[in-house]
């Protein structure tokens, strides 16, 4: 694998900050994914919402997913990876931030998503083990 661009899932759909947690859940189910980038009205990435976020931060806290804004699940700063970043950079970013999924950007434009499973399928066995160990803390 030479770059993030080679293993990413292309053209991911964003859940918008003004959509609801229920909208995000429906989008995940329709696309068969466990995470979506959150994008603002300016089309810039504000964060990533995961299926776990929906369970822990919405359902478990008794919030109404049909009215709870997806944008309220934004991170302070979105963790991203560049489209031309190397496998070492992908692994370092995932490990440093303890994330399993990363939006891939080209400049400031969202072009894809990379999941830990994408990385695992593309790297030699010993490197995959290092990444999984780092994220299993």
C-alpha cells in the first residue's frame, strides 16, 4: 500500500450538523457502515459519528434520536488523514488518537474514509498486529 488514497472507501456521505442522530443511524444502516463524517453547512468536516456514539451518547442517556442534532456529537477538532499519507502516518494517527476510522481529505475536501479493517487488509501481518495492539488499550 502506498497511500491512504489506495485503500480508502471513496465518496463517503456526510451526516450534516443539522440532521438528527436518527438520520445518522438510518444512513449508517443504508450504507452498511459504522461511522459517518459530520459536515457543517460549509461542507467542512466537523467530526465523525459512530454507531457507538449513537448508543452511548444518545440512546443510553435517554435522548430522543429523532430530535437530537447529529452536530452535537462533533469532536473539538476532527481527526483526519491526508489522501497521500503513508501507511505509517495512518497507523500513527489512529494509534495517537485511539480511533478506528478516519476521514480522508485532499486539501480541505473530504474524499474518503479509512477504517482499521481497511488498514488490516492492506498491511503485512506483523504491522497489522502492531496497530490492533495499539488500539486495544
